[in-house]
């Protein structure tokens, strides 16, 4: 039985991960912002110093907390996005460096935003970082985790793609307009979207947590089959048995969402999970059509 500490355990991925760990018999402790309501909860403030005993004695710390990026990026919102990821990681790492018994592994979220807008280029973990706000945040986020290696902690940075779930994230926001027949392509629809089914996202984290696998550094948490926005639109419409005739012009997306549209919806990142494939991870939902059919049935 492993002892795992999770931040962001009430989020889309964190809640599913906590259930999966508990189902297999691991002891899960959750970092929460509110007053603890259960024995396995510990209160913390992500932007304040973390006491070393909070992280001591765990086999692994999984850090998934972070401000929602799916809102218009005002200067204040960008500050919150950055601090909720970078400062929180720095605070956890400082605690680990002082802990009486540091965790063996630190699994810290990152994102495929690390690569920026890269067109048709196939991107692996060895690919260089891109430009833009998200890429900058991801670089700082991953760098904030690095000092944990000073006390022998194995570090893995989860470069998460678009996580598909009906409980939250991008897919949930798309379902209503697509079910009403109002869904459609975004911009020229040639931009690559790197996605992963929620079950495979959780499965990859469990795989990375396995000490025998020994995955370190950046890990692309995406399906081995990225798709263009046009292909995604067609597959979702087919899964819902609805037409997808509408189109959101690029200028309209930028007008409505600003920088978020340019670096998110309109950006192209053709990311592949080289490390996961080489380490033997088996995807349950490697093809988009099967993933969507499972989720929306």
C-alpha cells in the first residue's frame, strides 16, 4: 500500500485519481483549502509556506492544483494562473527539502502549452519549448519542481493535453452546443489538438507513480493519435449524431477570448506520448472516435 499526498484532489483529474488510488488500496491524503472535514484531509494555502511535516512520510506527492485557464486572460487572471502553479510548486518543494522523510516521488502537473503553437511539427518530450504566456508558465512550473532532486526525489512533469471527460474541461463545455446542432470548426480547423480520455489520464499517472517504471522528467500525457480541430469536430458530431455546420472564425474567437483563443483554441500542438509508449503503457482509448463514443453514450 502506497501513501500518496494529492493537491487539486477535488479537480477533474485529482478526484478521479484519488478514487483510483483508493480503489486499489492506497492511502490517499488530500490537500484542501477549506477546513478539513475528514481525517485524510490537510488544510493548506498554495501561496503560503508549507510546513515540512505536511509532505513528510509519503511515498509520492502528486501536485495537480492550479487556477482554471479557461477564462479570458486579464492581467489579474494571468497572475493567478502563474502563481497558482509556480508559487505553489515552489512552496511544496521547499517543504520537501526540509522534511524529515521526503517523498520518493514528486509528480507535478504541467501542460502541452509548453510547446506553444507549432503547426505540423510532431512534438516529443525532447522538443524545445515554444513562445507565449502558457509556454512561459509551463517552463517556470517545471523549473520550480527541479530542486526536489537535491534530496533524491524522483521528479516527473505531466505535460497534460486536452483531458476528455463529461464531468468537466473542454468537452463538457462543447457538449451543449453540439447537442443543439450549433457546434462546428474553429478558425481554419487545421490546428492539431492533443487529447486524452480521462481514464487514460489517470492510468498514466498511476503508471508514472510505479517506481519500477522509473519515468523521470517531462511526460506527454496525451493519446498517441492527436487530431486536427476539423477531425475532432467531425468525430464529436458523429458520436452525438448531430450536424456540425457552424464555424467560429478565428477573428471571432480572438474577439471573444483574446489571448486564450490564440494560445488555446487556435494554437496547433501535435504532441505524441513517446515516453509512455516506450515504457509500455497501454492506452484504453487511443482513438478519438472510441473515446468520444464511450464518453457521450
